[in-house]
C-alpha cells in the first residue's frame, strides 16, 4: 500500500502532476544544453537523460511535501517507517544531484574563466558572454527550485517528529527519522553551497 499511496495522492491533485511534468522537461532541456557544450550531439543526448533523471528531485518533492495520512497505515510504527522511506529516497536523489552538480560547477567555472579572459583580450563577443550567463542562471534556477522543495519536505517531516515527541512517542523509528532528516539537511547545505558558487561564476560573465 505504501508503494502506491503517493501515486494515488498525486491523481487527486492534477496541478501537481503538471508541475512535475514541467520540471521534468525543464531539467531535460537544461541537461541537453550543457551536454551539447561538452560533447556536441552525443553530449546533448546524454545531458538530456541526466537532466531528466535529476529533474525527478524537484517533481518528486513537490508531490510528496505533504504529511502522510496516519490512517493509511496499520500502526504508528508503519507510519513512521513510511516517513523514513520518503526521507531516504529523497536523500539519495539529492546526493546524486549534488555529485553531478559538482562536476557541472567545475566545468562552468573553467569555461567562464576562459571566456572572460578571451573577452578581455577582445577574442570573445558580448553575445557569447550573455549566452554563457544565461546558461548559468538557468542552472541556478533549477537548483533553487530543488532547494525550496527539499526545504518543504524537511519542514513536513520535522513536524512528524515534533508531534511524536509531544505525544511522548519518541520511538526508535522517530530517532531514525530524525537522523534521516539531518542527512537531507546536509545534502541541502551542499546544494546551497554549490548554487552560491554558481552565483559567483555568473558574476564573471556579466557584461
């Protein structure tokens, strides 16, 4: 039942389905653009696949940033385990995003330095600088959306922990849930740091 619960919930909220689709497509396009810069048509295809996969972070979290219904589970322990499972799944997605983003940031950093130097030597145009800036800003926007949705998810799960402790039900499941929340907080901090780096890189391309 837990496997299908969030899918059923999404169908009760059509607007969430549209948001998930839009985020999926946006991530695919962004990935394709970055891939093309790195490796032409083959890079574009690979980038689109990676972008679509990582786009699931935003779409998934938008659909799940709601409290699971206790009455859908046989026991409170099952309810808490379901919350733990949600946190573990999202934490893995965020970790994957952080790993790929780190490589993208390094590549954009190197490319922007090279382009800025070329521009200073009048070997690159203003249009090229603006194009690179637009690419960086698009990536920053996607990461910002992911951070916002992860923040919502953390808020919801922290409330589950707070309610349990208030009811003096600080079970081993609640302790485990709290630990998984902290792992997601760490991944969120990494995303924020990398997005800050993207901001610094974008300044280099501003003309």
